């Protein structure tokens, strides 16, 4: 067995006269083999910590997942790796990311919740065999959605707030079963992954509205201020949309505050689905939402606003008894490098456009602009209501 005789400690040990004198005996009783095994273990830990450092320094959960997959695949080759995690600890929504041969794949897993696994993993904080998990949980409704991934191992991601997520690891393509050494590696690696995800989620929660999962008003205003600076520096246009739920007080007063909460939660999902990945939707306060649209002038901003309005007009809010159809009013404002404007002034102008939408009957979009209200354009849009789905735009 090779020994690291070039290291300072190895050289000093082997050059000791007593070691040289008793070399044969030490070799026979396995001292050198034991030292070699310790050297290998130290090397393995160094590699583990180097990989862990790479993982914890990642900026997003998605990057954490990518780095984890590479670390696992450096040691063995699973048929598939699937991450399931809760972006918000106070909600059951699950985000899923699956890898096969280092590449993202869609396994179409229909997993609604992982909370049923939490009591088990609070007692077994380590990788477990999927068949063993099935025998212990004995709940087909929560286990069957995991079966398309054909997992062999299930690894919990635990933190201070409980079960953050799980990792499904498929069979080892290069071997029959995972060895104890490989399981130990997974257990040690996932302790770092859990901490990285935990830290990231805690940071995210400082930026998010707990009820809707959208960004909060503080984060939105920070981003808006950054976009104002960016518009001046790069001569770009940016738009914002302010959204208000029509007659929201009626939902609270007639159906109760929980029904009102459901309206806000459903609308938040609708808004998120209706905007681009780089846009910034937020809950600004109460029943008011905002969307920041970087690199977007007034015309496409109005199109986005109208899309959101129509989506809200047709969305279904699950509640008993059934709630009236939700509608929203919207105000749009666009700024560029031409005017010296503050974030508060941007909000004020978009809010003024929203106010006009309310005054004109609600369930419409108004674009803020210089000059008087364009009555002709408003009337043209009103006439379209008789022929098709209304596209209601006015300008102030």
C-alpha cells in the first residue's frame, strides 16, 4: 500500500531511527496500513470540506442543488437525484428539481406536501432506504407520487424549523448497493447542504411576505431605487404596475378574513404566473400588489397589466360557500433617464393611475402620462366591450 512519504509528517516518522530499526515488525502488525488509512480519511475529509465550502458559498437554492449534484456524482453515479423543498416554511407548496446524468429532467412528480414525512425524519436524521421508509410511513397517498423517480435512498433536509425538504437518490449505476462509506459521505455532505438551504431560506423570508410568498414592500422599494439609478446610467425604461383588489372589504366583511386571505393568496399565485422571471412582483400592503418591470416601456407594460387583469377576472378561488368573482384595478407608470424622480414619486404616479381606474368603474388598467385624460382613447376602448373581452386602458 502506498504511503505519503513526501509529506513532512510522513518523512519525519519514517526517518525516525527506531522506526527504521523496527520497520519489518511495524509493517507486519499493520501500523503502516493504519497510517495509510488515516491519511486517506484525512484526504476524504479535506475533499468533503472543499465541496461543502463550494455549496455554502452559492447564492441561490438552485445553485446549491447544482453544486450538490456535482459533489455526489464525484463519488458515485446515481440514476437520478431529486430535490424537493418548501420555499416557505409556513406553506405546504413544494418546489421540485430533478437531475439525471448531471442534467435537469422533468419527472412529472405530483407531490403536494412533505409534512407527513417530518415525524419520521425527526427521529431518523440520516439517509434511509426508500423501501424501509415505505414500511414505516405506510401511506400510499404520499409515497406513490415519489415512485416515478424510483428512489433507493431518501435523505432529509432538516433545520431549526423542521423538515425543509428531501433528496431522493436513485440506484447506484456503478454498483449494487450503496456502501457504508458512501452513506457516511452522503450524511456528512447533506449536513452542509441542509445548513446552506436553511440559511438561504431564512434570508429569503426576510424579503418575502409570509402570507403570499411574494416579495415584501421593503424589498420592492429597494429594487425600485436600484432600477431608477440603472435607468439613468444605461438610458433604459422601466415600468411599475400597482394592483388593487376591487371591493376587497366585502370579502372580509361578508365571508370572513380567512376568505379574504384566500383571495390574496390565489391572486399572488396568478400574478406570479402572469409575469416574467426577471420581473419583481410584491405584496405592497393590505390588498395592494406591485410589479416591477425592468427594461419595459409603457406599451408592453400595459399589455402585462391587461393580461393580469384578465387572469384575475377568470381565476377560481377555492372556498365554501363560493366567492364572487375577483376583479382588480391597475395603474401603470413608466420612467426613464430623462426625469430626476424618486421611488416615492414613482409609486405616487402609479397610484394616481390606479385611482383613475377605480373612479372609472374598476376592473380596468390606466396608464399614467403627461397631459389630460385621453377621453377619445377611453371611449374607443369602451366600445370594444360590446364585441370582445374588454381591453380597458385610459391615460392621465
